[in-house]
C-alpha cells in the first residue's frame, strides 16, 4: 500500500513528460514509482553509489531470474550478479526488461526525426546531477511496458495495462543512485500514444 500510516516520505519527485529525474537511496529505503495518469512507461536505471561501474543489468537479471517476467520478491541484479534492489510490490504485473532505451538513433532512423526527446538522453541528464554523467547509460527496466510475445517468440508492443495511481515499489539493498525517465515515445502504442507524468516517492527505512 502506498503511504501507510507508519511510513515517512523523505522526498517526492514529479517526472514531467519527456524528462528524467534521479535520486539517491540509502540501504533500506524504498522507492515508489506511480503512474499518475495511466499507460505511461518509465525507463528505470540503478547504479551502486560507491562503485558506479556496477549497475542493474537486465541481461544479468534475465539469467539470474531465469525469466523475462518481473514479479514481487525478485532481485534487481547487477552486472556483477549481485542484487542492488528488491522488487517489493506491484499493482500492474506487466513490465519489460528486454528492450533498450529509445535514443537519438531510434527516432532518426525509424521516424526521420532529428530532435525528438529520448530516454537515453533524459537518463544521462538526470544522472549528471549525481556525478554519473560520464558513465554509459545501461539498458533500463521499462516499468509498465506491455510487450506481448507470441508462440513463435515474436513480439508486439501493446498499450500499458497501468491505470491512474498504479505503482511499483522497490527497496534499496545498498546505497544506490537511480534515475527514471518518462518514456518519450508518442508515435506508437508504448504509452498509449501520449506522454504523461510519473511520480517518485522515497520512503525512509524502518
């Protein structure tokens, strides 16, 4: 449940459409990411604050979890196969950690657009505020993204299942820097053809 009586919200951050925001979490603190209007994907990355060469890695997660499905109780494994966060709670049940963040080349090559906002740049800008601007942006966990695989292993991207107020909750196991971008794709069903805001809340450790 979001914001129970026993919880204290240390910080609340709105991520506007086409932008990214970052935050620092201490061990035991929890991060709630809320889809404010529904059908909005959030591209999420996470770094070890004390060693930014270690970061949550979807390819290592797929191997460690033996799954491409993210569910409560799963760890968010790093490129060193260590858990940096835990996926605690989820009101949607459908996310993706298979696709890379959209970037300049996605819009240039596939849509002929040179200046469309993109998640890669949004995440890089958000990480810069924490001294991580020179680090490569890893592949994200795409919260609320609804890609559907058929029996042949081919996929289609459908509109997210998330409704206004749906959320996920993650717990930091170490001191981490996280960043999240509102997915900028407004020409495909990824966000229901519309980009809207997300909200992040940081809950103090018990």
